[in-house]
C-alpha cells in the first residue's frame, strides 16, 4: 500500500447521502475499457449504477454515509472494474491520520438502457 503526502485531486467529492449520487437507478449498460485490453460491457442498476456513474464524474473520498466501499468492492470483484484506492496522509495536528480516495482507472462509457427504458 502506498500512502501519498500530496493532496487529492481538486475534483474529489464527498458522498454524504444518496442525493450526492447520480439519480439513475434502472439497469444501465456500460462499456468498460482497460488500456491493455479490448472493451467489454456490463449491466448494473440501483446503487451500483449510481456509484459507477459517480466515479465516471471524478474521484470519491472513501468515507461516506452511503457505504461506498461495499459497492466499490462489488464493482471491482464481480464486474472487474479497475478502481484504485489511493491513500493520503494528513499530518496536520497531533494525531497522524490517513484517508482514501477511489479513482476509476478504466475508461467507462454509458451505452444505454435495455429496451430503451427510462433511467
């Protein structure tokens, strides 16, 4: 595990409630493309879709009131999405702390909803 002394990207967002996530819940098809392989598609819905779409927008702080870690783990383990956790050290004060930021490393593109259904 690497811990960075730098600061997270300026577009890193806190997800403090479901209202901070994209509001698409239905099944969505996404193309996932790694730099070293061909693209493939996955279908996700509900909170998985919201978290994936949020990661497409930009990095997310790991600490969250909506349990992002569970959904990030499912996207990583069950769907093979490359999401990196970057750890940062905050040495400003008497107690050393560290915190993580989730960063999407794959190229992800929304393909559409099945049968033209609404999001």
